[in-house]
């Protein structure tokens, strides 16, 4: 950031690029993609970046620059475009996506602890009180949510600074991955652990679950999820100098870097990991594949440099603990922040007349403690239902991942769908305009909406065709349930308090 004459910090192009990459990029998306489709995931991540990430980023920039004075975030964007009812439902579903993320993280974080302490995922051997490992992890997740809600509601926000350390370690881990991968490739004289058998290697998946057309199309949601978080970027345009030039320039640079990083790093996993030998084991799942990947990377480094077998295994354990430390700090920091930040923004940004006074009341620490505890109870109930639903670890983390992916994509249906209405408003001051042709803007909106709808629909249909009704149910249950709750709540609250839409 630079200082202008008014001593106000303005975001430079470099600062914006850094913010976008930090908010969007995650190595977990790389390892999940490789586990699901191997090299075949590369083309989908590239298409999602070009067809979804870039145009949506420009839409969020227009929203953010136009409503730069509003404090309600996406609630204000939707309310100013299509009215308060849709804004309430859309933001409620957005909040639900964070709730589902908490459900997923509350369970996944124990794999992180295990990898940090033991050097590998041992959670599938954790049993106590007659509970299966999945049930026991669910109970631990519930305890963690309750403890962090208690601490966070008391204003102990300094613990959330752990998240900044997590960000530094995450960047370092990605650099380590790239450097070590190149060392392995050079030491092996260009030989890949996962060989390439023509163009088909980049189209078909070695995973039998992702070989049908429907399953491949459902992977679109995974690819879109990898670029999620753009709604948090549009609100910074008022802090830019010349946003009409800075934002497009920063977005183009960040898009090229992020898309390129995803494509290259998915490919790089094949330099050290043979899919059939290393990832088809029953103990490898979407919850621990990141740690498995770094373990095999460390082993591949030792083997390529001619170390002893014991030394190579030790290197694998060290690599696993490095990424586990970064994930631990990142998860804990994010949990402390996200347990209060989204719900506080929603409740304080929306019409206060819609809410019972107890939910809008802030405690001495300035936290909406009552609303936070309601949220905590909802998270704990979902964790309990999923954990005790009778699924083994592999399916358990597949369900959590699908829930998180679909829930994250759902709010974009509202934000993108409202964009033509936003553009039709004549009385708005627009300091930044990316889309000037109304016809092509509408065509683009329809195109992106279809991508989202098709991806979400096929994520639901694919397990249905395989008669995996449990995964199918939980994939859509979260967003639909919260959308219905939001509609019902708004209807009665608005009627009771005579709130006009």
C-alpha cells in the first residue's frame, strides 16, 4: 500500500494481486483435484478460471465500487439490486456456506492435529466410548466448535492472529512444494511418477468414480469452489487509486497467476505420486490427501537423491508435519474469525427490524454472542447428523467436501443472477464499470448461471445414479434447507414488524 496526500492508504496493483491470490488459492484444492481426476482435472480448473473466476471478479468489483459506503457486504449489494427479500435469502445462504465450512473444518482439523503430532493421519484408528472413528471425530468436532465459540464470544480475538502466521506458513509450504518437485523431476531425469499416455491422460480420470460424463460434469463444482471467495474482494475498490484501471489490471494478473498455479501444481503432483500405487488405498480420502501428497513428495525426494529407505521415510514425515503446521495455524485462525465475522456482518448489515432483539444485542466484548451460540448449535447438530449417519471415513469426507463445495457455489447464483437488475438501476453512481454492453452482459450472466446450475445439479445427480442417497441428500440439504428457513423467517418477521421489501 502507498500513502496519498490525504494520508489514506490506497491499494496498489501489487497489493491487490496479493490479496486476490491469498483469498482464492489453496493447496488443498490442488490435492483434492488430483485425487478426484488426476491430470484430467487440469482442463476443468483452467476452464473454471477463464469462464467463472475472471468474469465474476469483474462483477464483484462493480458491486463493491458502487456500494462502497454500505456496511452490509453482499446483503447491501443484493438489496440495492433486487430488493430486501432476495437479499435476505441470498445472504442467509451465503452465511450457510460458512456454516457448512465450519462443519467440514471441525472434523478435518483433527486430521491436521494427527499429521502434526504423529507425522501421518491416524484418525481412522481413533476409538473411544464404543464410538467408531468417524463418530468420535464428530464428537471432538462438536467440542471444538463449542469451545471456540465460547472464547470468541468473549472477545479473545488475539488468538485469531494465529491465522496470519498460518498465511505466512501456507505461502512457504507452496514454495517448498514447487522447489522440491523440481528437484525430484531433475534428479529423476524427467521421469514422472504418473506417466502420460497421450492426450487421454489429460481428459480421462484414473478414478473410477469420475469416468462417466455425469461425474465429470459434477467435477465443475470442485473447480468453481477452488476460485471461491471473490465476493470478499469487490468491497476494496474504494481503497484503490484509479480503481477503473487498478482492478482490471490486478484481476488479470492474479487470474493468470492463480489459474497457472493450479494447472502447474496439479501436474507437478504427478512428478512424485503414482495415482494407482499411492492414492487408491482405502485410507486415502479428501480429508487427508494433502498430507498424503506431501508425505509421498518427501519420500520421492529422498529416493531421487539416493538416500536410504529410512531416510526417505523420515523426509516424508518431516514434509507432512510442515504442511500440517501451516494447516493447523490457518484452520484455527480462520475458525476464530469466521465464527463471528459473517454472522455479525449479516445481522448488523441487514434490517435490524427483522431480527429478535436478543440476536442483534452485542455483549460487552462487542460480539453478537446470542446469535453466535445459535449458530454453534446448528453447526453441532449438522456435525452430529453427518458423523452418526453411518458413513465410513472415505464417504464421510466426501460428503463434507461436496456439502462445502455446493454451499460455497450457491450464493453466486444470487449474486450473478442479480447483476442484470443491478445494471438496470439508473440512479447509482458507478465509479468502476467493466461491462458496458447490456446484451453481452446478459448473455454472460446466463452462461455463468448455467455453469453453476449444471455443476450443482450433476453433483447431486451423480450419487443418486449410484444409489448413494446419503451423499446426494447432504450435498443439497444444506443450501436448500437454509434457503427455505430464510424465506419462512423473512415472511413472518416482515409481516410481524411490517417491513416493506
